[in-house]
C-alpha cells in the first residue's frame, strides 16, 4: 500500500511499499545500448512513465542501486545517474541510509496547499524533463530553440562589458535598474508608440517577478483581480498567493467579452485587470482596436489599473506588429510589462515594466524587498546588445525562422486534424490553442499523448477555476519541421481513433 | 512654500515653489574646471547637498537647463547630466514639458507607508550616489572593492561555459537551481560541517530574496518573528511587508540575551528567529559556543525555525573560521542562508539556502511565484568557478587583503578615537559598530560627517523600533589604507570637537 506523503507540514514519514518494492515490477524496463539515447536517459524515461502512470506511486521505495543494476545487467553508475536526474526534477527523493522514494504529487507539482491553488505548473512541465529526450516530440515548451541564439555574438558582448566596466560590472545595482539600459529601452519603446522615459521604467528579473511585484504592491487580502479566461497560470498563482480573489472574464476571438467585463466592473470594483492583448497566452488571440479603446475607457472610468503582459508581440507574422494597449493609454492606467524570456533568453531572467509615477515608490520598494535588484551584470549585457543593434537583428531573425515554422505547423495541422477539432487561427506566436471534440477530456488526452511520445499542454491549468477540460496548447517553438509533422500526425491519429 | 507630494496614492500635483525657484539660491554653486571631478559631478554633489539640507525641499522646481547654464556660465549639457544623475537616483523627477522637481522624501527613501516601515534604506545609501565621488571617503559601503575581482579569470569562465553549453546556457532553469551547482555547494559546505545534499539546497538571487522567500513561505499576518537588536534592515522590511510583528532581542557581545529570549519564547511563540551568529551585521559580534548550543535546544523545544544568515563568516581574521549554527543543528530547525553578494559579486545576485525537507515544497513554490528561477547562466558561471578552485583562492585572497585593512583600521581607530567612544572589537568582517558618546545623536552625527566629506551609516535603521540613536557603522570595505586613515582622522576630530 502507498501512503501519500505530506511534505508541507510534517516531517516525512517514510512508508515502504512492500508489494511495489518487489523487483518484478521493473521487468518492463527495456534498455538498449544501440539506442542513441544514453542508457541512463532511457532508464529515467521509463521510470518516469512508471511514476506518471501510477505503477510507482507516491512514497514507494525504489530498489537499491546495486540490486536493480544486477537485475538489469547494467553498470550501477547508470542507475545512480537516472536516480539523480529523477531526484533533481523532484520525482523522487533520497534519505540518507534508507534509499530512494517516489515524491508525493504535491512536491512534484510545486504547489502549496495553503496558497489554495492546485494547478499543475505549466512551466514545470516544460523544464522537469531531462534536457535530451529525443524519444518524445515536445509540443509543450514555448521557449525559443536555444540554437537561435548566437553564442559568438554574446561572447563578444561579455568581453566588451568586462573590458569596459571591469569589476564594477558586478557591483550592486540600484533597485530600479541600470540607467543606460533603461534609457536604451525607453528609446526602443518609441518604435511601438510607447512614450516613456528611463525614470518610469523598472527593470525586473523576468515577467513572473513583474506580475508578482505589481500584485504585492497593489493587492490587499480579499481584493478582486480580473483576468482573461484562459490566462497564464503563473499570474493566477501570484494573485492567489497575494490573497486576491480572481474573476476570470471569458475571452472571445477579438478580446474580452465586454458585456461580462462591464457588468463585473460595476459589481466588484477590482484593483487590477491582467491582460495579454497581443497574441494572448495561451489562446493566441489579439484584441480588436474597438475593444482596446473600450477597455482603456473603462479602466479610466472605474479607476482600475491594467497590467498588460506583452510576452511575444514581436512574433506577429501575418500583419505588421500589433501595437500594445499602453500605446493608447493617455491617463497612465496601464502598466506595460515585457518579458525577454520568451523572445530572447529565459536564462538571463530579464524584463521591465513601465511605472505610473504615482506607483513608482511602491513598486520600487517591493522590488527592493524581493531581491534588492536584478543582476547589474545581466543588465549591462543586454544594454550593449540593444545599443549595438543585435536585438533588432535577433527579432528579425526569429520572426523569419518562426514564420516558416508557424506556416508549416498550420498547414500540417489542417492536413491531419479532423474538422471537429476547432482552433482560433492566430496572427502569430509559437503555439495553437485547440478545442477538443466533445468525446475527449484534456487531461486524459495529454496523458495518452505522452504514451505516444508526444508532450502537449493540458489547457485546464490556464483557467483559474480549472473548470474547462476541453482545451490543449500545442507549440512548435523548439521543433524542426520534421518533428512538427510527426507531432501533428500523432495528434491526428489520436483525434480519429 | 513647498508641498509634500504624495507619490503613493494620488497622481502628482506639481506645485512650484516660487521663492526657491528664484535663481539666486544657486549662487552658492561653485564649479571648477581644475577639479579632477567632472563638472557635472561637482554640480550633482552641490545640488544634492542643497536637497539634503532642505534648501531645495520636496516638490521644488529646479531652474530650466538653459537658464541655469547661462547663470553658471557652463555648457547646458553639464546641467542635463547632473539632472539625469539626480533623477536616476530618485532625488528629482521630471515631467514632460514642465521641468524638473525635487522628489518627496518618501520616494527618496524607497519606503511605502503601507508597509509601515519608515527606515532609511541602508542599501540605498550605499548605491544612491554617483559611482565616482572622490571628494568623500565612503565608510558606508560594506561591499567588496570591485578591484579584488579578477576580470580575466571571469572572462575565461564565461567563455568556457558558453563553449560547453552553447545557447542552452540561457534556457529555463528549474526553480530549485542548476543541479551541478547545488552539488558543488553541498560538497563545499562539508568543510564547515554542514552535511546536506543537492536536493536540500535552494538557489536564490541573493540573501534578501532568501529572507523574503522564507518570510512568505512561513509567516501569516500577525505572526511573531524574533530578530537580534540591532539587525539587517532589509530583513526588517521583508518581515513587516509580510505582515509579521517583530520582537527584537538585545544582543550581547557573545550573542542574544538568553534570559530575554527565553522569556519571550514562552510568551509569544514566534514562527521564526532571524539570526546572524557569525560576525553579525552590524555589530560584528559572534556567538559563544554555549549560546549556540542553548539556542539550538530552545528552537527544538519551542518548535521554531531559525533563519541563520551567514553573510561574511569567511572574513574571520583572528581565529580559524567560525562554524555556523547549522553545523550543530541535528533536528533540522535551522535554515542556513548564504549570500554571495558580500564576499563575491553583488552584481551576480546569487546565494543559496538549505531547505528542511518538510518545507521544501513551500519554499520552492514561493521561489517559483517570485521569479520562476535564478538565472541559469549565472549559476553555471558560479558552478565552474567553484569546481575549478577559483572560489577557494578568492576567499584566501580577500581574507589576506581585508585582514590588513582590518588591522590598520583597528589601529588607526584606537589612535584617533577618544576613550568615550566604545566599540566591540570584532573577530573579523568589514566594519566596526561604534557607540557614540552621550552628547551625540547618530543621525545628526552622520549628517555632519557628510559635510566633512565622510559617508558613514546611521545605526538607527538597524533597530526595528528605531529607538536607538547612539550607534554608527563604519566600514573599510572599499577604501585604501590612506582613505581609512583619513576617515578615522575626520571621525576623531568630530568626536573631540
């Protein structure tokens, strides 16, 4: 029998699962030295499948390294490596002198019960896998393919910054951010009709931090926040952690349902509306001009702040770049938040937001409490990247590359999907948001896809109430054209089964 | 008349100060082309003095650039640069088409009224100055001199990481941190008798983030936190922002006053005790072995978590390295928090903490909400730095360099200070904590020091209740021996006046 371990409150009670400890259940493991994957990755994948499918439940003890090595006739080092990867990614944990155990679902999901959200963490789905798993086509990740980054360019920039600033490049940075970078960004924003200045920009360590800082600065326990439905799960997590009540407003193809928005504005007086008006995540839809105007007017009328999260507007392929809401915001109701993670390098942890003057001190103070400042070194790197024109070129390059991916993905999706799979045809981005035919449930569908070596994202997590079970997100961000075709074919077959 | 501008709630009401706008008050400005400081820095300093002394109050309008340039017979570009620096550092703000104004005290202090703390921000004192101000001896900063960092070594490491990991160096990192780095750190910790493993380490973006993550994960509104008195103001800010009530326990030369601690433990049942047992900031004191043992026992008895902040234990010069509290913690009551900002490079924003297994999910979840993860690139850099032995060498180097500084500072202090200035003679560190003779008040004393071109830190901010007005902190972290002597001489003269 397996016992669910509570990691949150009590020290761990290690309960061995006697039945499952029997080595026999590992008979299904098939490792091949001819496979191009290293043995430990093969073992990792197969153990992970056993965990996911429940054959290895929470709290179960894994066989000792030497015992399993003998049973599988492989080197104990291989087992150690596979266990290490599983441990790194939170699927198992080890206890000195006692062995390795399957983690509880709670730990794996990175969610804490007292934050009252039980969402699967989409982001974790993207990263909690070994980096090489060529068996599966990964339509879950919406990060750029790391190969689009020119490492040689970056080396040049690093050396330039170090030669120029020496040890000072690593000194404390003021909380608001490196002034020359804020100036570069302000200059850059003019091209999308946002007129601001360095003093109204706050540098942040990625969009998640920006959302959380705004939430901490603005929200008190019990305050209402409006979001789109569906929306970004990291934002839901932050709003709930900050004690807010979320009201999610249905999203239509051209933006929020305005009737529902107006009715709710009158009734609930939210402090904050969190929107992604251009190439929304996950739906891909962009707001019509009429709805943008209307929303700005409503924000002013109801004295509410809009947090506009622009995570990917540069990747609009069909029309010219879509202007952000901030560009028509004449009364400073909009905080424009820009992540550089999705269109540049997530590993830098960099982004920025515009601060209305009347909120500057509050936001700055929360930023200070959170981490004093974003890395000054990273800021210097990105500043030079912008100033030397690499950024502009990078954006052109990724638009070109992903336009091809996007069109190919669209074509193959139409080719393989039956007509009862519906999806909004986006203007750009890195993913499609599919509505499944009625006979499917998204969670079960994703599980089956995994069995077919296809990773896709369950849409349920994008809804604050987790009530929708009919959507999935599929992405082509890290895939070759061939992999896109494979993925679409697998999905097509699943739809028509 | 000047009006205090409320930046926190209302949009700015720009109220001009007609009297002070008169150009005449700028007659005191004296700029010299022969001075080795650029003209704009001279102008910056003199305007700043006018702001600090109240001659330019909150909300006052500064003269238009051209008008002041004509008046002072200098290039308008010089005025623009000085205004820019003032704006960057929050002392003034500009409003399109209307001119530049002196910011309110509130904005300058980076403190928000609804966090109910009105501390001067020590950190900001350190960074809110132009980086070159050779007129003043800076005994306020406790960051290492940037020149102790070997830039050539770092270049080598950057290139090695990029060649090895390519674009992947900038991919998403899992929230807990880069596994090889956690392994390197775990191995390193053994040398100070902390036995942990990669799975129990959480990588963080500096100690401030670590404190804030622990506070968010553990504290509910109204919970009690115990701190030392005096303690680190960034921790006070975070605990208050998280709704906690702080009880500060007096610090004796060998650690907390144990009678007061025990009495308060019985009465208030705190969730958390925040301590710096080795070379405490700001007092420099280290806990005796007896008090360490006793505190560990009390933590276990009262079921309270200790957050041990080790910010500088490596810089113990007189005895061998002092072991952290964590090394005698047998029941996982201690979270050991290590900043790399003070002994390495603040600009990297890097640190780590040990996670008791029963808190792992909670802490990880808050880390995710806060910023998803610390930069994976930075983590890879530091991992290699550790693995290739540079870290060990760096620590040896800075111990050698700062031992000399420390001994010289101690000697000159004894030489120049009268005997009614008392201070605890620390085992190491980068600063001294002085008790002023009764006739002085610390705030006023610091202001006067500034007038004498000496920057020192007012001790009041280190007390949660801001009741102490008799302490100052003086540091030699960024100074040459000559500057140390100058600083001590200025202080000596001030004491004996």
